[in-house]
C-alpha cells in the first residue's frame, strides 16, 4: 500500500517480497470499512470489489449454544458499511497490479532482505538476495514492512516491548456445504474456540489453543483435534477427515508487541514490523494499512526531493502509536481476562456480561462495530498527497 501511494505520488519505489507469490493461508482475510474507504478515495474500490469476496455486515458468536449478536456495521458513516472477506493474496495481487501502472514502482519477487547498509550513522540502503544473486539497493528511505519477525527491525536494533499473549492459533481449512449455518465468526463450546471465515467454497478456520499447547495436542493425536473441532462446530463432523495430517494444520504463534522507536535516520518500520497485533478483531491488516496511509501523507512530499529528517519519520510514530496502544490494550484485556479463562477448559462458559448487553441492546452494537470497522484513528488520503498524484515523477527512492 505504501509502495502504491508513493509511486503514484511520483517517488521511485522498490518493494521486495521474499516469496514467489503472495499466497499464504495464514494471512488474514478481513478488509475493514476503514480500508474500503481509503480505496474509494483512491478510485480503486469498485475494481477491488470485482474480486471474489463475501460481505460481513454484522458479527455474531455462538457461546455454548447461545447465539449472540455483537456488532452491527450497517450504521458506520462510510460508503461500504461492511467487512469484505477477501483472501489477502487477492488483495495484495490487486494492489501490485494497480501499482505497476506507475513507472516509479518496481516489485522484486523472490527477493529477501539480508541486511542494512549504513553510512555516517544513517541507513542508506540494504543488501538483498534474489533469483539473480545478491544485490545492493541504495535508498533515501528503507521501510520495514516485513511482519512480526521483521529482519529489518532486527538489523536496525530497534528496541521491542513485549506485551505477551496467552494463546496461539491453528490455521486450517474445511470444505463448505450449502447446508452449513450462515456466517458466524466465533464458536465457543466447552472450552473449544473456533473462528470461521467464509472463503466461498470453503471455510478458513482458526482454532484457538493456549500458548505452547500444540505439542500436547499433537501428543493426543490428530483424532483429538478433529474431536475438539466437532465439539465447537458439530456440522463439520462429517468432513473432518479432510484434515488428513498435521501438515494440514499451520501454527500461527500469536505475539503482541510494539517498538519503542519506529525509526532511525533513513529507516522506518510500519505494520506488524512496528507493532505485532493479536488476531482478535482481525484489525492487524487494517492498522498496517492505516500506517501506510499516514506515512505517505507525512513523507511523500519530502521524498520527492531527497532524504527525510528523522524528526519527520518519528511523526509517523507519533500519529499512529496512540491508536496502536489503545487497540493492543483492548486485545490484551480480552486475551487475559476472557480467552485465557475459557479456552481449553472442558466446561460450559457463561457469556460475559458485556456480550449479553450487546446482544440485548442493538444500539450498543455500534460501539464494537466502530472500533473494529474504523479503529481509533482512521486515516484518509490527505489533500496534499492527492495533489502530488497529479505531478510528474521525481527521483527520490525508497526500499522496503
């Protein structure tokens, strides 16, 4: 997203992707109303929604046999008041396709960052390895957007504050049938918590376990996992043989952390590289995209003419850190006070009082809908950035 915005603003951009494609099952699917709003501002929304997707207009959960309505997106003041369930590789392919329209944009697939290049205390580029061997890329700015296990932030030596997470997630898929219940994001039954995302002809499922619990589950055997899933979602019972082996189950290690500093001279981290989010609410993708919009708003004009002062880089952190802190605080509260007390415990769980109130009083559902759908500080394409879209390309460069 940042590469697209900067290239459209006339900044030369090189984006490095270490894999040969964007296909990763464990990448999330939720494109929230805040992101759809940005896509509308860029004139991309209608083309994006031509890609296969499902529309989630409300959030419901089944807690020990009780169906609860928890959030209603229909009241959000946006052009598309729903969450678009779209595989992230489709979204990334779309962005890359749109970005290639600009001569300033370059995407290098199968190209992995090896380390940073520094000169006189400033990051001035990076080394990488691709299909043609090792290479050096000089840049006025290097952006680490390489996720929670960021090589860039590790090479930069930026300090990380760990907030902890008591859960992990097993990521797997189960075929979809016409008789299946309608979209219901969460199913909690006797300590088994399953999240289901509709991908058209199959369900992408996230089975929540306690932190470090995979080894104990594997010791119980694959049939035990199938049994646990059947407890949470009995309608899957007749097709759980599709989980043929542990290779069909991917472990997503949940981390919640954030950098104390997001930048050094010549370098900036955004998204999960700056703040790893819990999967609660599916907000991680959308916070990362908000970071990208904020960074483009604040940095694009300067990048057209050369390096960005570190005080200007830190302005990205100052703008995006408050909504990050608030979102992580809510996620940690839910993890520690709710999930860790019910997941893995073989007994019925009474729905927490806040969820009962949301179910009983429909107007209250607008609160979580706004928090999930828009976030604490939704970003928009600034008028200054939009004006840059009309100018001729400049010679500045950025590597990520």
